C-alpha cells in the first residue's frame, strides 16, 4: 500500500498550534503548513496542514 496525503485543519492559539504541528512532524511528514489565519467567529487562529500518512506496516 502506498502513502496517502491528508489535509488537516487546526484551530486554537498560535503557540498551541505550533506545538501540535511540531509533535505531528515527529511522526508523519508534514508537506505543507499554512500561515495562521484569524478565526472569523472564535478566538485564535486556524492553520491548514498537508501530511503524508505512511503506508501501513504488515501485521498492523
């Protein structure tokens, strides 16, 4: 099975989002991380990621 790309939307405080992005990057390839965009209705910002999910290992 080949790797797949997944789009993720994150919403929250900028520092918290960066921490989540850094943690994700330790486990999957983060191909793109957008600049922060102000949320329209909620406090904080939103960011969009494009990550590569690795192929499943045999037996998992």
